[in-house]
């Protein structure tokens, strides 16, 4: 039977510092779980984070290319594909939530200081940013993760959108639009808690809800088993990202950002790294983007699905440009995209990420209604 002290540690997995967590597991199992200390690796931690991001990105790219993993398809796709797309996406979310919960309880994930878990919620930025991101995803016919996969499959429209997205995201993070981000970020409220992990049954109930929803969608739409398995694999990619950067590859003497699968900040970082690689070293995010592109390219090429595609009209180009900018600005304001907030953030029980996901879905649904209600303008000649 575990002692009272051991039980108290298990009841508060997110409040342990890294040193407390390691000391606890050295006592319980006799082996620490921080690989850099355990194996005494004389390797730059940033290089290991880069390799981890690259490896997980390849897995994500292959899985997403085959399964067409995309929340936009579930909300605003063709009528015949929404159910199956939703089933695959929610399966990935359920796998991520279950995986993070188990890993936290086992001490392999520690997110106690992460911004996503802050009880201070920038509501204005979350709502406006989420709505803008969701609407932009509808205009571009794909969220950023899907567009990244499509770019690697030869879609020049997606490449154009991603360029606009990355520029807009970087401008909002550190450029001319940063004052907007700061102003909206100051409109915040203090919630009783920033993560459902701080409540007695928060994460288990969230995980159960996701599993039930996934089961219902699977029963309704009967998606391919392979696609469901790949959706779950994508969820586990998020788990591995959190575990790798927060514990397994964590270096107390040279701490690096704790992060997981995401596309908003990583695309911004990738853009800046391409422009100034001699001044800015590549990290987990840059590696993840590179891995997704590489994995999706290999999958598309081997499956005979690589094909060049481009715009059909100037009007289509402007629509995609507007959508890309909206997603870039919105993703930064909201604190994440459908993957960074929707999968990685929600898997940690983040209240901010849950609000962001809700705002993204609402923005996509509203844009669908607006587009359906728009009437073509006839110009007399």
C-alpha cells in the first residue's frame, strides 16, 4: 500500500516541480526519468528538441496525409464527410487527453508553469482570435495543419496561404500588429483555475466526454478503422511532445520551452529561422514543421497523391489570402490553432484552450452561414 506521503504526491501531479517529481520517482522506482541526467548525454538540449520535433512531425505528417485529419472538414466540409472527419478528429483528441492524463499521473509530463494553464484568461483575445481563425479556415478550405500537409502534397494554394499565415502570425507576435495583441491580451478575467487538472475529476470527465463523443460519431458515420487509428496516433504525438519537452529532455541548467504539437508559433519561428538561421537556432517547433512537411511529402509521393495545384481565379486568390491572414492573426491572439490549442492544449485540460477551441468552431460555423447566404453579384455589361 502506498504511504500517505506517496498518495499526496499522486493527488497533485501538476503542482510538483521538476526536482520534486524526479526525487519522487527515484524513490518509487529507483530510476530518474530525465534522460539528460540519467544518461549523462553531452548533447546540446536544443538539438535533441529539434530531433524530437522532427521525428514527431514526420509521424504527424504521414498520419494526417493518409487520414486527412482536419477539424475544418468536420465543421464545414462536404455533408458526406463531416461525420467521419469529426470521428477521426475527436478520436485524436480523446487519445491525447487520455495519454496526457496517464503521463501526468506517472510523472512523465509536467506542465505546472505553462502559459496555457494560467488562470488569467485573456477573453477578448481568445474570442476574437478564435472566431477569426475559424472563419479563416473556412475561407482557405483547411486549417493550418491541413494546409501544411497539402503544401507537401504539391498544393500551391496551400503554400501561398501558409506564407501569408506565417507573416501575419509573426507580425502579431513581434511586429506591427503586436500592440493589438497586447491591448486585447490586457482584457482578461481571473478564473478559479486554469486547468481542469486542478479539480477533483476534471481530466477524467473531459476524457470520458471525448471518448463518448468519439464513440457516437464512429457509430453514426462508420469511418475507416485505419483513419481512426491514425487519428489516435496524432493524439499520442501531442502526448509525446509534452513528455519529451517537459520531462524526458528537460535540462535544469539550460531550460527550453515546454511545447508540443502546434502550428501557429512554429510556423512563425520557421519563417524567422529561414530568414535569419545564423542568428536564431532551430528548436522543437521548427523541427516539427519540417517533419510534417517531410512526412506528408513521402506519404503523398508513395501513395501517388502528389500533384501540383494552383488558383483558378484572382477572386479565389484574394479569398485565400484573407483567410490566411485571419488565421495568422487569430491563431496568435487566441493562443493556438486547432492542433496547438485544440489537441495539445485541451489534452492538458487547459481552460483557455477549451475556450479557444469553442471560438474556432463557432467562427467556422458562422463563416459557413455567411458564405451560404451570400448571393452572387451580377454586373451589367
